[in-house]
C-alpha cells in the first residue's frame, strides 16, 4: 500500500507501475523475469516478454520480499540502480533504464548482514 501511494503521489504517477513478489517467483526464473533473457534461451511464452525493468522504464517497480532474492541477483539490482543499465541474461547488449525502485522485506536487515541474507546498499540511489 505504501509503495503504491508513493507511486501515485510522485511525479512518476502516470508512468508504468509494477509490483512483484520476489518470493513467489522461482529463483531460476526471477532473474529472467526482471532482466529478460536472450530470446533463444527461453520457452516461447516467456521469450515473448521483455524485461520488467524495460517495461517500467520511466516508472516504478516495487520488489516485495527482496530479502528472499538470491544474493547474486541482489548485487545485480544494486549495479542496475547505480549505473541505470543492465545486460539481458545470456546477452551482451547494454540496455538503459530509468526506474524508481521501492523494495520491502520481512527480514531483519540489521541481522541479515551478518548471515549474508541481504546485500548491504552502499549507495542511496534516487532518480525521482
């Protein structure tokens, strides 16, 4: 509810909004869902979809339960926020994106750093 309110009352309120529950998508598909894959690597129904970060460029993505996301993918998300670019899974083309990311988790982030559940954010990235 808070993520949608931030979206609706911000200057990106007319741009795309996507809420995605990271714990509801199998780890093996989560990266492809967020960053897409080279079309040849995926079955036809999935290959037709573009990356969520492409679909929502200019808008907002809410990643719920980001603490359940694999650490390797969390690190890629941090890089995406810092650089505002990403490469599709299995590809080598750089894709630019401009997305406001809102994230939530039920994990205790302070204790999570000690047991490697969450990648600590080293930068505060806000693009609007």
